[in-house]
C-alpha cells in the first residue's frame, strides 16, 4: 500500500464527506493504493455515523472511535499504530489542509528521501492574535531548542516514512512537536514544503487558550525527555549529589568552627539553615532520579487507549 492518510477529528461531521471524496479523487488521479484512517476522538456529533457510512461505500476508508476525547496526539498515535501505507500522511479534518498537496508530499519522501516532511502554512487563514502571532513565537523557540529548521512545527499536514510513525510515541500534546520526537528517535532528514492553507469551512476550532500553557509545558518535557528520558539519574543524581555535598561541606565547616571556638553560635548563622535546606533538597533530587530510573526501566507500553470500535481492519 502506498499511502495511509490519517485524519484525527472531533466533531467534524460536516467536513468528512467532502474531505474524503476529495482525497479519493486525488488517489484515483495518481493511481495510489491507499487507506484513509479516520480517528473519531470522542465526537459528540454525528461524526462516527458519517464514518460508518463512508466505510460502507468505500472500504478503504477505515475508522477508529475513541471511548472519549483523548486529544489529537492520542488520535494520531492510535492511527500510527494501525497504518499500513509505506508513506503516512496526516491532515486535519476541517478542510483547512488541501488533499491536493498529497502527491508532492509523497514524492518528497519517496524520491527525495525525506523521513518527514512538514507542511508550512506560509499564508495562514487563522485568527492573527490568538493563532498566528503566538505560533511564530513557539516556532522560534522550538527551532532554537531542537535545532530543527522548520517554520511551522504544528502544521497538521505532514508526510512520514512508515518507519518514523512506527517508532515514535505521541502523547499529551506532543503532536505539536512530532518533528522533535522524530529527530530524537534518530530520523535526520526532516524537511518542509509550503502548503496551501484555507479558512475553516465548517465547525469551530478545538484548541482554546490552554494550548499556550500546555504547549510550553510539553516543550519543556520533550527537551528533558529527549536528553534525559532514558537516564533520569544522570540529571537528578548529579544535581542531587552536588546539592547534598555543598550542604554537607558547609555543615562540616560550621561544626568544626563550633568545636574550635567554644561559644560559636551555630543556630544564628543563616548558613546553617541554608546548609540543612540544601542537603534535604539534594536528597530529594537524588530520590527523584532514583524513582525516575526505576520507572523508566519497568514501564512496558505506556500507551494503551481504550478503542471502542475499529472498522475495516482485518482483526
Ligand atoms: N482534533 C482532535 N481532537 C481534539 C481536538 C482536535 O482530533 O481533541 C482534531 C480536529 O477535529 C481537527 C484537527 O484536530 O481535525 C485540528 O484541530 P482544529 O482545526 O480545531 O485546530 P486549529 O486548526 O484551529 O489549530
Ligand atoms: Mg483547523
């Protein structure tokens, strides 16, 4: 199979028929073998029913329905696990991304050898204040911290070599940083392509202001995990030990002073309390590292979402 098109969606019933027939048309014109995986991420509208109807007409349209809303990252992750195409293309369900971009994205991976090609909404049709400006800021930080030169990390339209989606875990709000995940997983050839962006045709945006906070927290997590995720002790242990030693040396100094100069008052020295605090802090950090180490060694598959139905898969 050439292409798996992955579409995470929440309450997008109006867009789905139009989107799927557009994708079908593109696939026909280019003679691609394909599947379309629609992940219903806890919709409360008629989306799942629409997916069932689309599947009845075209079995290449497959559906996954989550028990509740787990988020876009979870939806992508679940579809990535099921995808069979050699190239996996993700796109939003709201018709803001154009299926006409599929052939050139596909070519970039297949013939130019990219592991991941991210869309770049150079001309963007979203709210300037709440979307466009903050997103420029986030992209700049992510570029700096990750060393990946992309303009639009969070673009919903992306193409991946199959191996990439099979080796990354997308959870939390990490869908914003998939290129970073891919880089950490060892995929180097990450590129971008300017893509056409369109105003949302039906429905409303699903991401409110919380995305600023969540996005920032996840960026910190991702940088930390990338560096120390598999060896937390080397971060916490180092700082814990340093803090503890610093406190210990201080205490030692104070105790020796006490012995050498009778009448030396320990407890009215700020350094005394500082030293104790730093020793306790150090022990805590060390313990955090130790716990982190135990967890990272014993956690099997952290990602098991409850899937209510699957449609169109052999089992
Ligand atoms: N989406 C999802 N789960 C969520 C929120 C969003 O699957 O919890 C889907 C949504 O239906 C759409 C895509 O993610 O297909 C992008 O969302 P949206 O268009 O609302 O984001 P925006 O374009 O405004 O950034
Ligand atoms: Mg959108």
